[in-house]
C-alpha cells in the first residue's frame, strides 16, 4: 500500500495547483477536467489495488479480477463519456489529470523496483 499512498499524495500535490493555475488562464471546465481526471486516475488505481489484494491467493482469482476490472473500466468509460458528451469538462483537462496519475504510477513503480521491494 506504500506505492498507492505515495502516488495519491504526489498526484494531489501536482493536480491541485495545476487546476488552480488553469482557472487563472482558462475556463473553469479545464480545471474541473483536471480535477476529475486526477480523481478518476486515483480511483482506478485504488480499485485495481483492492481487487488484487482481495483475491490474492484465492481460487478463481484471475476470473474475478478480470470481471471486476471490466466493470470498473466500463464505469470509468461511461463517466468520462457523459462528462465529455454533455461538455461538463474540458477533454484535454480530463486527459491531463488522468495522465498525471498514470505517470506517477510508473515513476513510483520504477523506484520501488530499483529498491528491490
């Protein structure tokens, strides 16, 4: 769980100031997109981590993990589609917020791998 907490803290440290700064230069939809993209990224990571932890070592775990991940990704896709379709958020901001979390996951994973944990 150390990686998860590290990614969440660093994501918030980047996303919140980025969203605040975007309000000064652009419409509010961009900053809302950045915030929601970051939130979706964090929730997606947390859901994946919980599903792996919950089913680690149980029988038929891969099937359950795949099923739950498909449902989680469908819900994520539906939420993103609705937000973009009804023009509630800026798509670029949504992608930016989601990408920040994704990049931090990669960085934290590489650091953990280098330490041998």
